[in-house]
C-alpha cells in the first residue's frame, strides 16, 4: 500500500501539465541553469529608415530591417518599434543561452518596460533546447509592460527568489512572470515552426547586434525536454533539406517549415519583408542571404540562383530527385 501511495503522485503527474518549476528544473539539469538578468544590460537593436536612426517615438510604419516577427497582440505597433534589446547569457563549448527583450509599443528612450521576453537555452553537447516566454498583458500600452530591470531565472533548480538586482531592484516570482510550459508549447506559430533550422534564427534585424550565438550544423533536439512540448509539437518534425553541392546549405541548414516556406523567399528577394520600407526592397538588402552580400545581381544569381531553385523544389517534395534530408539528432538518437 505504501508503494502505491508513493506511485500515485507520479501517475497523476503524467495527466497534468508541467509547472514552470518542473520544466525549468529539467532544463537546468540537462542543459544549464539560466541566471537572473537585466534586459537593460542587453544591446539595443537599431531601427533605421533609409539608413538613419529613428527617435524612440513614434514607431515608424516601415523600416530598413523589420523584426519579421508575428505581431498578433492587441495594441502592437508593428515590426519597427525601437528599443528592443538582445543579450547572450552564455556561449561556450557546453551551452548557449540567448535572451531577447522585445518592445511592440514605442516608449520614451531608456524605458525599462518591455512587451515580451524570450529565452532560448541550447546544449551544444546533445542538442537539447528549452524555450521560455514572458508576455505583457494585452492590450499593450506605453504605460504598462514587463519591468526588464531585473528578470528572474525561469530555470532555477529551487524555488528560492532571485537576489536583488542592480540598485536593489527585486524580480517578481518566476511563475508570475514566465508563461507555463503548456502555454509556450501551445503558442501559434509554434517556436519550432520558425526555429526549424536550429535554435537561433538569423535576420538582418538581429544581425545588427553581436548578440547572436551560432551553431549552424550542431545537434538540435527542439522538443527533447518537457512533456508539454513533446505533446504539442508531436507532429512538427524539424529536419533539414539540401542538395548535392548546394551553395546555400554550405553555410547553414535549411529547415523544412518556416525556412522553406517563408524565410527562404524573404531573404532572396522572392517575397517582401513585412514592415520593410523601399530601401529593404532594393538589392543587395533585399537579398540578405548570404550575410554581408557584396555581390552584384549577376554575381549573386551565378552563385546562388540554381541552388535556390533546387532547394525550393525539395521544399515542395523532400523525397524528390536529388533531394537529401538532413537529420539534426545526435548519433545515439538518429532514426
């Protein structure tokens, strides 16, 4: 009977969503504990129009390098809101942890209020990846938001509160700030849909900073941790697509979801960037792959056009002639 009583909580746990603490504890144990941090220590992501910085308010309707992020929250002012910040919390041979504190509403310069905070924690040893999100309550407004001066760890191994931050600023309880694993896993679009090539996405927006870890060909297990992620993303199977001698995938993987359907077109002038101004539509900024594009249009086409055509065909049919599927999993977990 005693053994049965001990087993009942475990059985009950399989029928309910995990708490932030339970998920965070797994992420800390299998990847790394995430420290408390200040968004204000991050590098501000510039917003420019025709190459010139814009004031903090108001947010321009279009800009040179839009965020290219879904803007579905009520009150959001679009893709070109100034003041977002990015920071790398860890980047070594074992783990990479990146945080982005996003603004969707324009506020006075230096405002510590943010509308969304995202943290990605990734193991370079086994590819396991964890996802954390905090969101301000909608409708978003200038006078409300998340105080980014001191943000509690979402993965602390104990329930201890975060120690006071700079100038004695206290962080709110972690479970009052960070969304539950079930809410993050169930968000639309799913994180894995856009992060289908790897844990960290490149775009001209984030590339304006130095705060972007890189692991273009490393192991990647986006749903290896957390029962809610395994369940919600069960049918979302990220894998790479390439062809023999492809010049695009010589530098990075091409994921089979958003990378194939959207990013590949937006980064090669085949589709406009939402929120992009006229400057963003002109070559070479319309062709931001490859990064640091110094080609003429003719040179770009000679080097990439055929590879792009072949990738597009394989995105439509990964089993087509000449198409190769690239597994992200470690040697012990390959299909």
